[in-house]
C-alpha cells in the first residue's frame, strides 16, 4: 500500500494526502492501459520507482507556499504530481513535448483535485514564465538540459537553497558533470531511502 512506504519517510502526511497518494496506482494502471506512459515493468513498482523517487527532491528542499516550480519532460507526471500532493500551496507547471502524456497528467491531477497543477503540451524552450525552481527526471544530459531552462528563473530566492535546478539522475555522473562545465551539488538518495533502488540515485542541484 502506497501510504505505508511513504509514511515511513514522510510521517507528517495528512489523511487527505495519504488518500491522494493511495489513488495513484489505480489511476496510473487505468491510464497506462489507454496510453502507455510508464513501462509495464515499472507500473508494478510505481510506489518506489516513481512516487518515492520523485519525492527524493523533498528530502533536499521543502518548497514554500507561493513558489513556482517547472517540471520539464514530466512524462506521466513525475516528479511533478507527487511533489504537488506533498506541497499543496506551491504552484507546479508541468510540460512535456508528447501531448498524450499531458492528457494523462491532466486527468490524474483533476481526479485528485490538485488545483496547484497546470500541465501543457510544450517544450521547455517554449515556456515564457519565470520560476523559483526547475525539476526534472533524467530527460537528457545536463549539458543539453541547462540551456533549455537557464533564463527561466526568478531573480529573488526565498528558500534554503537559492533558486535553481533539482534534477533526478542515476549512475556515475562524473563524465556528464565534467562535460557540462556546471557547478553541481549532489545529494545521494541512499542517505534518505534504504531501498536498493536508490543506491545509485541522486538529486543534482545547479544554482540558477
């Protein structure tokens, strides 16, 4: 059951949030049968590999009420949907270049009553708004990703980390970070989550 795993790491979840998280597996199974947005293998491990993985960002930072967060290449809504459940007073703007995936995101957000989620069939380069943070889950290498979003940040920072990118990545990133030429801070998810899946997973933070 989703809430058992999440409550282990996020014991402060309200009853309403637990209910929303508990609905995710059935919703994604239903929509995955219509529009394939998650691999068949991963749909059976949605709680760990998608929901909890997305919430790894919340172990690094707590988004504040009124902050705006852009999720680039959201796919079926990760990490944006789990983060929007956890931070209901933060605004999340989810974009993906594949329209059918955004249809799923909108359906899930509507069913869960997530009024803090807006989802658009858009490429990151086409987004004109400014944000406090950009989140994403390994859509491409850092060298390619950074130019898409580098001009999309609000100048004033309010949070414990200055405005910037929070990027979920896995594996050995040494070459990729060197290639990007960016100043990067890494947070290893194995320090927060004990499941084997998280051994090589991390949040990469890049200041705007």
